[in-house]
């Protein structure tokens, strides 16, 4: 399956592949009902939401990453949401405090809106390990691929970025998850 383009040469309109994929992710997130499934388990066009990675909870988000023209993973800043202090174990307090008062970076996104000519608002997702602890993806300003491999869960941050989808050359769908979208942020 290609990028969802109409390959008819008579077609004058040229859509951007990344734009079409992100639009498809948005439609799939909005559908949330059982439809046909494809054999390719990593295809961003798979429906229903939850097909990429079955979850215990109903999925409402298809997590994805974007590749820039030079092949690097696109990153964006986010501010952490304040978590309920009663849920944080004593041994985690220092790690929570470490990032609470400054910005962090992530390569994982949830599409919030697609509009105009291939523009999108993306929510930056916080990467977490299997226990729900924050995964610091960048060390000394460089992406640590070993840390990327530790990511198992995601949390909404409320931090959004608006991007021109025509500026990217690749999109990789990562996982279907449930994100609490109504949490209040700490900013």
C-alpha cells in the first residue's frame, strides 16, 4: 500500500504522502470502531484503532514519529503535567522534580487536528517505560536510541506544536494506546 495517493495521472492535485498518513491517523482515531484489518501490522492505515498493539483499554491514539528530510527523527519540546503526588513513590520524587520545572523533548506524537493545506497540530507525548517512569530520550543533546527502545507507554502532555506536514519525508506508526486527554496541565 502506498501513501494513500491517487495515482491517476489525470489528477492535477498532488497531495503530500505524510499529510495523507496523518489525516488517515486522525480519521482512524475518530472512528474507533471495528472495520477491516490488513495483514501488515505496522501500516499507519490499519483500522480499527487498537490494531497496531492490542490494549486492555480502548485505544484513542495512534502514536507516531516523523522523519525529517535528512532522516532524523523530528523532536519537539513539552512541559510535563503535574502528577498526583500521592501516586509518586519516594524513590521517584527526585526524577519527577528533575523535569518538573523545565522543558523536555520527545519524538512521539498524537495528531490533534489537520487543517488547511497539510498543516497539523500535534500533541507531544511523554515517553514512559513499562513501569510508567519517564524515559529521557536525549543525552547531551543527542537522541539515545537505547532509551528509545525502553519506551513502552505514553502520556499526554498538553503541549502542542503546529507543523507543515510537507516538510517531512517519513512517518512511522508506533503503537495504539489510550491517552487521558482531559488532564489539567501544570503550566
